[in-house]
C-alpha cells in the first residue's frame, strides 16, 4: 500500500476494487486451479504407496491406527487417525461437494432443465451402467456389495486432465464435464446414504436431526457467526456418526441450507463504492496513504458483502479441501503393499475386474449412450463447439474414480483383501482412463477446430 503515493497525477487512479483484485485474483486463480489440486492429491497417493512399500512399512499402519480419545461432556470422540480422516475430515469434503451442487442447481449449469438435461442424462448413464457392469462379474458373494465403487467420478483429476489438453478444448466441454460430475456426486451421496448404512440408532439420529433444525433456525434468524455454526456442525456430525448413518452426510445436509442471497445488493454496492472512490481520489491527491488504505479495506469488505454465504464458504473451504483434506485422505487410504501375491490376487479377483470394467467400459457406454439418447429424444443438445469425439474423451475422464471410489470401497467392504483389490482396480482404471481420455481429446480437439474453421 505504500506505493499508492507513487501514482502519477495525470494518470486516472484505479479503483480500490481493481487494486485489491490485482493482488488477490492471481492467488485465488492458483488456489482454485484444479490442476494443482489434482497434482497434490496424486502426490498424497504416491507418498502412501512409497511409504507402505518401504522398509518403514510397519510405521504406516502404526501411525494411522494411533488412537485418539477425548471427552468434553457435550462432545466426545474415540477413533483412530484413519477413521478421523475418513469420517471427520471427509465430512468437510462432502460439505464442499454439497455447496457446489447447490450452487449449480441455483445459478449454474443445472439451474434449468435445458441446461441440466444433457449432463444429467450422461451422469445417470455413467452411474447405472458401471454398476451393472460390475455386477456382471460379482452377482453374489462378498464382492457384490461393491457395485457403488465404479459409479464415482473424481472431478479434481478429471478437470485437471482436461485442463492439460490445452486451449483447443471448447469451454462448453468443461461445463458438460462439471455438470456431469455434480450429478454424479449427488448420486454417490444418495447411494452412500441409502445402501451403505447397516443399522440405525434412532435416538442419535433424532438428535442429529434436531441439531440440523437448530442450525436451520439460526440461519433463518440471521446469525452470521462462523464459529457458532462450526460448534453446531461438529455436534450434529457426532450424533450422526453414533446413529450408524455415515457421518460425512452431515456436510451435505448443512450445505443444502446455506443461504446464497448476498448481504448487499449490487445497486447499493455501486452507490457506496462511488462515494468511497471519490474519497479515495481525494486521499491520493493529498498523499494520504493511510486514508487510501482504509478506504481500500472498506471497499474490499463491501465487495465480500455482494457474495452470498454460499459462495464465500465455497471459496473459503476449497483450498483446505484441495491442499489438506484430500491429500491426507489419499495418504491414509492409498497405501497398498504391492507384492507378487497381491497383484496375482487382484488380477484374478472378480472385484478388481468388476471395478476396472465398470470404470473403463461402463462409464464410456453409459455416458455416450445416455447422451446420445438425450439428444435423440430432443431433451438435450450438443453445443455447436462439441463433437461426439469430445464426449468420448470426457466419458473416459469420468472413469477416473479415485477419491470417492476409494471412499466407497472403504465403507462397502469389511474384508481388507477386497478393499485392496478394489483399490488396485481403481488405481489401474483411473490411470488408463486419464491417459487414454487425454490422448483422445488431444487428437480430436485440433482436428475438430480445423474442420469448423
């Protein structure tokens, strides 16, 4: 801010909002870049694999099975570190997923039937067909319950690979993939809530619902204290955990009631900023940098007020999820000991084959087939910049299951061997899907651009 007095007099002074965004926007762009998030997530998985296959492999299990217990009367927990990550931190991940779903339903690519039809149909096909393909190989036995694993799409990796293709990718294709992934996440949440809950403790479920009602009531009353809501959310999470329903769903439930209306209307913002801009220019003319800095901070505060809590929370939570929670999840869950025996078992396992077939074959058939059906029935339409070759590439990228697929495998199976076999299938299929999807899009996009030119 000390540089404000160095502005030349003849040059019209830039607005405070411009000055703030000039510094803040590159940082936000970096934080929210899916490529960076995908790379850090991948590093977490690689670190887990390296750790568990190193001479210090025993420390991996010892560390993640470290028991944590405390009780402060209204809240108590007794879990190992791995469960705290999977049941606790992943609730924040699903909170972010819930915020993204709600934003898309309210204002984004799923806000109208016309916008939502094509990606929604594609997502339904991308869930139903992979599950069916998995069940072809696992009709019965302990592996049958894992049908939800190949339904998942890892949006961070999928968008990261899409971004690597470069400038030839139509913007509408990214929108299509984003809409598809949002509906896919919604389906995964429904599957976890409906099919992966064994027994229910109705007393604790009632307490969780009661806490949810309290949160809703406080929102309606206009209470805006973030710390207050964090306490209520943690209590609701604990009650839901003790009820037998997966505690991560607390994040989705609370995200569904986060208000999206801004505290300050745009027209009121403009009037207030115009007055502040006048004072800002006077401060610059007098060389009063302290006053100019204070005005800049006022404008920044007003700018934040034009965003609803939904958007603000999404921006706040996103870096924590991308740079801390998901890498920790990968570090805690991606550790598989690769030996000749485990690889032999995986290659001959119906679970592994079902996961790989579901992610690589089921996703492609489901997304392509249901997209074609939606267009054929007149329910959706491919954008003019998007070709069916693009849809094929996106269908393959949707076969990158990773985060949610690993999460589902952990709650679907009790057998450690089956969990490892499913994870090996997820790793292998995700790698092939990412590479082949990238190559197809890399080949199709320039050719399609030249044909249209």
